[in-house]
C-alpha cells in the first residue's frame, strides 16, 4: 500500500518537476482548485524557466509522483513531448468545466503517452 502524502499548496508551488529519466522539466507555478468538487483539478507546470519563452501545461494530480526525499515532483513524460506540444496560453487557462480537456489530459498523463495536442478552453 502506497504511503499517504499530504502537501500544502505553498510547498508545491515553486517545486521542481523532473521526468522519470531525471531530466528537469520546469516548476509548478500554480494549482487550480475545482470549487464545486473541492479537489485540485490540476497543477500548472511552467516548462522553461525564462518567462518570455515559457510554456504552461496542465498536469493532473494523478500524473504527479512526489519525491519528498529530494523535494521534487516526478511526471511520466518526455522532454520532447513538452517541446512538441503547445501547452496553453498564460492568459487563457483551461477550465475544469471543460470535461473533454480534463479527460484527455488525465488519460495522457495516466498512461504515460504524452500530452493532449491542444487543450480546449472554456
């Protein structure tokens, strides 16, 4: 049985994210909470550290494994997959109400296949 881990939002924001190969992918810059269901809908991964060249990706909670010993988060996705996908615009974040986007996002991260090609908004 997996260890139950509870983390605060402030401890997650700013945390480095790596893939299973140990490559740094970026940092978590925010988390989105679905106020209707009272759960975290997704984490926002900022890929690339330079703000002018930053891509944002919605990562479902199920797609992240905490590595508390090294104070980082692990996702099952390649650097190339992030490079090849658009992510989403910093001024137009995906909404929880868009269930098609979230189902696609969860299935891609959960299966390790990659990212949805282009998140829908609204």
